[in-house]
């Protein structure tokens, strides 16, 4: 086997692996004739395309080297129970045959016309004319080749290089250095190989890797044991092994597909079983080979295995489901009994507990006994705790019924009494209604009077407000006059003070003159000693000056007294005038304040009357509303 498999894609889009097998050359020096036939037979049986290459053209010697084809029928059988197989019988298992002619140097011409390599092959395989043992032997070889390889082709390749030295190291020469004719022929050959190669089939089944290995091993075992390889027997062995392997794989697929089921319902289990069985059969049919008894046998075995596994699983699942249902049933009985015996229990609470328990049971439990156990549970509940609860509630209802009957009778007596009271109240109602209407009329009259009084009060109030505004204006005027008089008084006081200051200044001037006179007198006394005459004269002058000074002082005192008297009189008159005027203004202010207070008191009285009137109106409107509601 050369290198690794080559990945190829068929015309239908499927991928396959192309294997290249190389066999020993026919009639090698280290081979026997039987060994060559065995190798040749294996190569033909295992391949889908058989390439036989030789150097030169097709002649009798080349055909004679293929005489082992006639011996294949002796070393290979199609069926075990038959005799020697013919080449025609082996043809259905034979591959495409390509006769490759290397270092071809001939011109392909026949009767003066150019022919193809295939035509060249067919011409070479034509029967020879004539009789005799030699001719018959040669024609037998030709007939065997035609019968064994009905699909055949021929290709020619020229010598890759003309230089003999380069031919000795051909593996070192790049492909592009070879002769163009050789490259063209090689391209045509490889294109044909890749286009015509198909996966190997036996009995309509495409051979996979394990199948190829199995049938090869079967052929080799027969050859090594000295027996004749039988295609049908070898294929049956391969079918047996592959179907057995497909069965094991499908059984694993089934178990892995069916082992995750949780529900124990018959329909669900059946659906899952059928789905798992389909997966297993699909896996089996994908891997199994052939169409014989082995495939049908293991398919039947697979069905039996799946059916038995399903029955075992279903049995265990149902047992587990029954156990789960029984446990759930006991738990529900405990919950219902506890709910029915709880103090102050109500039927609605018991129903709620029952519905919750049933919902949990329905979602958590499965199996064929699910509904049977549920029916038994409901029957036990109805005959047991629920019945006891119902009887207890019936007794309580009976006692409540008796109590309600007595209360009903008492209520009926009270109802009769209330009816009588209602009749009496109706009579009182009519009387009160008359009184109410009379009161309404009186209130309406009073409302009219109050409305007129309110209008009058509003008029008076507006008048008083106008008077108040007028008095406020007069008060502002009086205050302004008082301010003016105060300014005049302050001016008069300031003038009096100025005159007093002037008189004081004059007095100071006189005193200074008096001091000057005394100074002069002292000077005269100092000169008295020197001039008595002058002293006497000056004494007279002094006496006269003293008299004048005394007179001046008296006159000054008189003037000062008159000034003070005039100032006091004037100040008194001003004070009296201002006091009288101020007293008059204060009297006016007191009168205005009294008027304002009187207006404010009248305003408060009017406000109180207005509030009383509004309260009365609100009371009247509420009475009218009550009257309308009573009439309605």
C-alpha cells in the first residue's frame, strides 16, 4: 500500500478514500507461477481499477505474460458449492482494467488511419484466424482477458527523457523537466483515473475500511491454508463480522438512547422505545453490510434484544412507579387526615389541601397504577376523614340552624315592634313637617328683613368709611400745622437766644471799657505825685468818669432787665399762644380719635351683624336642603 489514502469526492458528493496497492511484477525471478497468480488474483479482487503496465507495445509475448488470467478461474471461486468459476462469472467482481504501455515508440496507425490506444488494445485482443493448438491457446488468452475485464482501457507513455544518463536518476528530475509528450500522456492518464475511479463494491455494497480488511483477511486465510478463495464465502464471513459489529454498536446506541427515560407511562415508554429502536436500526443499517441472511439475522437479533431490554426496563420502571405512587398516596392520606382534624377546620381549607396534594401527585407520579391508587385514595378519604368531617360539620350546622331559628323568631318580634314604631314616627313626621314648613316661612321672612338690614348696614358702613377717610385727612392736616408751629417756635427761641448773646457781648464790651478806665485811673494815680494839678483835674475827670460809668452800669442793668423782661414776656406770650393753639389742636385730635373709635365700634357692630346675618343665611340654606331631602 502506497503512502496514505487520498481523499476524493464522488459525483454524488460523498467522500471516499483512494488506496494505491502495488503488487509484485508477474514472473519475477523470485516468484513461482502459483504465487504470481495468487498475487494477481488478490489485486483483481480487491481493486476497483487495475493498472497493468509494461514497456513497449502489445505483442504475442506481452499477451502470453497475461496467460495467468486463464489460471484465475482455477484459483478463485465465486460460490463454494459450485465447480470451477468461469471468466464471465468473475467479471462481475473484476475492476476497470487499464493496460499502460511505457516507453511506447510506435505510431498508432491502422490501414493508413490514426487510431486511439483503446482501438490499439481492441485490435490486439481480436481472435487470431486459423486452427491449431497454438492458435487456440493464444485465442483462449485473448478471450479470457475480454471476458474478465469487460471495462478496459489502454494508455501509452513515451520515454520521459531521451538522455540515458538522466534516466538512471529519473527520481531526481523535476516533472517539468520531462518531455512534454510524456507530461501530456501522464496528465491524461491521471485525469482518467480520478474520473473513473469508484469505491469498490461487492454484492451491491460499497466496501469500507473494515470490510476491505475483513475480506482481504478471508482471502489470505484461504490462500495460506491451501484452499481456493471463494468470493461468496469470504463475503459472507465479512457480512457476518460487520453485521455483528453493527449489532453491537446499534445495541449501545439503543441503550444510550433509552436509558435516560424518566416517565413510566405506557404511551411515553412506547414512544421512547420506538424512537430508540429507530435510532438503533438506523445505526445498524448504516454500519451493516450486505443484503444476505447475516444482515437479516442480526437485525432480528437486534429487534429481540431491544424488545427484551424494553420489557425489562418497563417492568422495573413500573415497579418503581408503583412504589412512588404508594408512598405519595400515604403522604396524601396523612395530609388529609391532619387537615380534617385541625381545630376550626373549614371545608374550603380541606379542599385546598386535597387539590394541592392531587396536583403534586399528578405531576410527580407515573405508571399504570397511578390512577387506580388515586381512586383508592379518594374512596378512602371520602369514607374516612372527609366523611367524619362532613358529619361533624352537619351537626354543627344543625345546632346553628336551631340557634338561627330562635334568633329569627326574636327578630320577627322586633320587626313587628319596629313597624309600630315606624307608624308612630310617620305621624310624628307629618306633624314635624308642618312645623318645619312654618319655621321655614318665618325664617324666610327673617331672611328678607336681615337682607334689608344688611343692605342698610353696608350703606352705613360705606358712609362711615368715607367719614373715616375724611377725618384721617383732617388729622393729617392738623399734624402738619402742629409741625409748622413747632418750627416757628424753634425759630423764635433761636432768635431770642441770638439777642441774648448780643446783649451779653455788649455787656462784656462795657466791662472791658470799665477795666480800661480803671487802668487809666491807675496811671493817673501814678502821675499824681508828679502833677497834683493834673491830679485834681484828673480827679474831677475821674469822678465824672466814675459817675458816667455808674450811670452807664445802671443804664446797662436797666437795659439788661428790660431785655430780659421783654424776652420773658415774648417767650410767655409765644408759649401761651402755642399752648392755646396746641391745646385746640389736641382737642381736635381727641375729637377725631373719639370719632375714629366710634366709627370702629360701629364697624365692629356692623361686622358682627353681618356675621349673624350670614350665619342665619347658611342656616336657612341648610334647612332648605334638609327640606328638599325630606320631600325627596
